[in-house]
C-alpha cells in the first residue's frame, strides 16, 4: 500500500476523501510502499514513525490529515462484537491474522494521515521540537500550553511506578480534556508493547513560574 505524502496543493482544514477512497484511488506524492496495511494503519494512528526498507530507514513525520473524524479501533471492534481486545498489541495481532476483515474494520475510521519524510532527528511534536522517549507527553493544549513542565505520577502497564519530570510537547486527536496525557515511550517493538497497553490512571502537577509583582 502507498504511504502518501502531503497532497499537491494541500490546504489545512480542507476536506479530502475518506480512508477507503484514498487507499483505492488518490493523487499525492508517494513516499514509500508498505507491505502490511495494518502496520501502516497503526503508523497513521501514531502520527509519525520509521519504516525499514531494503534501502535503509525512512523517518516519517506528520504532514497533515484529510479533515475527517477519527474513530478509535477499540470502539470499532467493540461495535463489531470482537471480544477481549484490551490493548493495541492485541488489536494488531487480530487484524494481521484476519486480513480481509481488517480492511473493512480499518475503513470505519475515516481519518487519514499524510506524512512527510524527515531528515535528521525525529519525531517532531506539535511544539516544534524532537520528542524525547519517556520525557515527552502529548496533551490537550486548550488546557495545557506547549512546553509546560509537568511532574507525572502514574504507573506503567506492568504496574511499575512512573514518577518523573516530563514536558508537554505534542498533541493528538484522541487526547482531549484537562486530565489527560499521552506518554511517549519511544521507538521499536518494546516501546509499542508498552504504549499499546498503557491505560494507567494517575495525576500530574504543572510547574509554573511565580507571578511577577
């Protein structure tokens, strides 16, 4: 499947075709070809990532979207009455083992992400800086400004405590509300396994300068 770059003449806020129509017939620069539609789908959910090709590694960053609503795979699978899907690794395994059903289910999420190739360090967050594994978090910036220092107090998906200083450096369509943050685990299968199971409750404290008098 093609990994599309930003369409020619792209305008932020303009509505483009839904996922199914883009996959079937769409005119845009092709950055690379993916041999696994499920991996590409997850890459789009993450918004950035890295592809391993015969010629080396390609770093992909968020370039834009088709301005369609996002629908989470957890909700889609629940509506399809597919049980015991409690984490992204479980969903990924099921989708890869049911390729025909997977295409129909993935198309129920009309949101499509366009990428841009990144040269140098990556990934970049919405704050315009490179994200740091286990130090960067994504937030809803209607409540928390970019670059805000935060003390995070939660647990990882295996129950081990996470108590450390983090920085608000990214956003996400599914990250909404004042008491919500997405912890950046980094790259690779180990990071995906952690991130895909992370649903921990916790709390954070914003570290703000004292008011100048």
